[in-house]
C-alpha cells in the first residue's frame, strides 16, 4: 500500500496547527461580531424600555426578526470565512496557513493528493460539529491517526 510510505503527522504538530487556525477563525469572528453588539444591545434595551413604559407585564423575547437578522449575518460571514480559509486551501493544496507553518498536510487516503472540495468541505463541517471530542479519536486510531473528520472525508494528516 503506497499510503504506508507517507507518515502521519505528529499529534503535537497537528494540535498546534489547529490551534493557530482556530485563533485566526476566532479573531475573524470577533471582528465581525463585535461591531454588531452595540446595535443589538440598543435594540434590546429599546424593547425592554417599551415594555416597562406600557405598565403591563409582558414578555420580551431576545430573539426577534432584528436580532435574528444580525445573528444570521454574523453566522453567514463566519461560515463563508471558514469555507475560504479552511475548505478551499485544504482542497487545493492540502493545507491551511496553520498547517503550512507547522509543516503538515491533509491528503486523501485513496490518492495521496489533496482532497477535492467536497471532501475538504465535509471534513471542515464534521470538525465544526464534533470539535475536540472528534479530534481526540486520533489518539487511538492506528496507524494513520485519523480523527472523525478525517474518517468522514477519507483523509489523513501527514508531514
């Protein structure tokens, strides 16, 4: 099997690469979400003030059309960034900026080439849902040390 000739990346390198990529994603999320917070806060305060001024006991819902719109815009921007930062570079070159800095690559198990866009996107989506618990599977997986998102996408991480 040609795959045995390609060694899996060490867990330390993989972890630090993921940490770096996660920090970039978190910074982008904060940059997108923080400007929205004052608008959402002002909107909710206006709703609470209007409820108090009415003199009646009323329920004020935090999630309404306005706050859902802001939430949707932030979530859409974060998801688009994830596709552009994680899925596309992984599909094209088998790496993200964090992986490149640490010298690790994602390869398809069948071809030993970077995975296609569908596999890279699926890998990222599964990681987004399972996160650290899914990643910890690589501690017991032998010989390729594949996490659940790697298994779902048919990939593995090498150096």
